[in-house]
C-alpha cells in the first residue's frame, strides 16, 4: 500500500519554477491566489487536506487547458 502524502504550502518557489518554468509558476500562483485569496492562513486551510496526487492532477488539468 502506498502512503498518501499531504500537501503543504511550504513548497519553495524554485521548485515550482523547476517543474513549470518561471512564467507558468507565476501563473499557477496567481491562479491559486485568485481562487483561494492572498492569505497564507486561508490557503493553508483550503489546501490542508489535498494530497500531492490531487495537486498534480490539478496542474495537469490546467496545463491541458493551457492555463499554466
């Protein structure tokens, strides 16, 4: 059985840039802020139960829709 990892908001910006590129990382963060607000507390609450798999799925969807 695979252990599910819970996502946190402490992902360094550099990691996003490495995976998405600078332009897409900025668009991704903008989308998160627009969707969940600019508050770290609000973002933590909104994402505290998301798994890495769910975040990856959302990123793939946004890429497919060319939103990031």
